[in-house]
C-alpha cells in the first residue's frame, strides 16, 4: 500500500510505510487477532514494557517520539487519490500483497487509506 502513495508523492519508502503501518496492523488485528500477530504482540510487549494488547499502540508511540507521524494529506494526498491508490494496490502490487498476513479486499484497503488521509 505504501508503494502507491510513496511513488505518487515522492515519499521515501520507509516513511511511506510508517504512514500506513499502524492502520495496517489495526486491520490485521481486527481480521485475525489469534494468528501470528498474537505471537508478534507477545514478543514485542516485554521490550515495550506493556501488555500484549497494547504492543502496537506502544510501538506507535515509540516511533512517534522518533519521527512525528503525518497523515498522507500532509504530503499532498487528496481524497481523490484513495481510489487510485486502492486500484493500484489491488491490480499492480499482487507480488507484494500476496505476502499479507491477512488478505485484504479492495474495500479494506480503501478503508485503511481513508484512515490515514
């Protein structure tokens, strides 16, 4: 998902990933909370000094203290871009989305983009 956004607005790859990171993990958590994501939360929580259910929030807070998180709109993204980004993600990024923890529908991808606009 970060590829479509980052390429359109010349956002460095890692920074584009960061913009979408929390929203994607929230979607994964919602769709399959008991899978490998539960193990990831378990591994991260001692390092972040938090409960497992707060691991992603704690990681997001840590990252925010290093690099303030900006919405996609801060880079110039507009509401009209969401449909284009979603279409590009669903049709041109299959080699990347094939590795998703949980398969995401176009509607779910669009929802993620909307949440970080």
